[in-house]
């Protein structure tokens, strides 16, 4: 496809993804009350442990309405995740054969649970982060947290971990599209581990190393699982090309042509 066609296809997929996000946000509008109650639970736990006031503060007249819209959009990202993840895959599929496009089901079956698992891991780390960050409140003081700031913090945390867990699936998708071979990912494994631990240290603002390690290990494990899938796919593609008398993607020639050379 020419560059203009790729850009038009990207615009089309982004439009469909945004449309799905709007539909998911409508569903999130009706789930606002229980979800907001769940997000405030870490604050209530801290307040109960310290016998003090730790709560959200809606400072402006329209803050509560603005908060409801943002929470609805936030929920829309998760509710519509199968749809916009599929749009990501659909943008890649023009570079695949008809047989390889059948892997869309497997891509979605792996990507959606991983995205939600990453968000769940972040939500597991959220109470520890809230407990740490509120420990600096002086005694006999009240900690009224701005609702907008707290929501932005939670949204960044959950979305960042969800997208981090989605990256190994994107690695496999690029490999199937012929863009990144397993050897490329294998040479970069040290950088991948370093980035995973750095990301975990930044996104889990707790002083203990155990939480950082618990968060970083699944990301590293998913990277190496994706690396293994890419290696198996490259081996199968190279074997098929040699059987057809073509050079493998790694540059090696079929046995007959290699002997002639």
C-alpha cells in the first residue's frame, strides 16, 4: 500500500476505535457510582487505619460533573478494549496473508486478557501507593485530595500497566507482519529487562523493592514468551521458504542452491 493509503487506513481505524470508546463511555456512565466507590476504597482504608480524614475533595461547582465524564471515558477504555485492540490488529493485517489473518482470534484472545491483567496488577499496587503517599500528612491534619488529581493518578497507573502488558502481543503481531524478527527481539532482551524494571520502579511509588520486582517479573516473562512465539514463527516461515526454493528471511539459501554456490 502507498503511504497515502496507509494514512487513510490509520484514520479509518482511529475513527472506529473512537466510536467504540464513545459507546463504552455510555456504558461507563451508568457504572459511575460503584466504580467511584471502588476507587475511593484505598482512601477509606487509610483513613480507618490512622483514625483521620482522608477523602476526595470536589473543589469546583462543576467538578463532580466533570469527574463523572472522565470516569465514564476511563471505563470506556476498558469496556471497549476488545474493539479498539481489534482495530489495532486490523491496521496490521493488510501486510499479512489470508492464512495469517486468521490469527486475529488468537490475537484478541491474548491481547484483551493481558490488557485487563495489567490494569488489575496496577489496581493491586494502588493501595500501597496511596498508603505511602499519604504517610507524609502531619498528625492532626486533614488530607483532602483533589478529585481530579486522584483520578488522573489512577488512570495513568492502570492504563500504563495495561499497555505494558499489551506490548508482547504487539511484538508477535509485528513479527507475523514480517517487520520484526525474533533475532531482533533476542538481541534487545537486556534493554527490555532494564526498561521493565525502570518502568515498574517509576509506576509503583512504594519504597520496597518487593513490589517493584513483583510488577516487573510478569512483564519480563511476557517478553520472553513473545520472543519464543516469534522464534517458532520465524523457523516455520524459513522452512516453508526453503521448501519453495527461496532464500530464508535470515539470508540462508535452500540446501540445493547452497551446494551449487
